């Protein structure tokens, strides 16, 4: 949901999985600022997710530094270009954990 508009937003993202959780990366191609979808998740972490035909609600949260150390290689294994994005920017690229609701 847009943090200022309140409108539903849709963004297609690359993801990895860890157990039941989905891992997404707020890389924005190595841009100097976080992507808008990440800012929206910070403001409203309750999200609707679709992976293939599966649709579910989830709670989004930014991985801690310790979690990111473990999850970054998982994301890079799915999309190696994340390393180029990290080298391109001075910002710390957030890793987001989407935990499906029961």
C-alpha cells in the first residue's frame, strides 16, 4: 500500500526462499536511494503476495545485520547481479523477509 496515497501497489520482484519465508532485496539496481516499494513496506508491513498461482498475506520486515549476513548469499545465489548493485551504491541495500500469515 502506498505510504502517502493509500493505494494498492504492485511490484514484480526476484525472490529467494528460506523455510516458509520469502526473501526480497531492495536493490533498486544500485541506485543511491531505496526503492519506493521498500519505503511503502516500512510504512505498512502487511502485504499481499503472489508467487505463481499462490496468493497469501504476509508481514514484511527488514533483516537484522546478523540475518542479512546469512541471507545475502542466498539472494545472490538466485540473482548474482546483486553483488554488482552493492558495489555500485554507498547505501546499505536492505534485505526484506516476508513471513506468510497462517
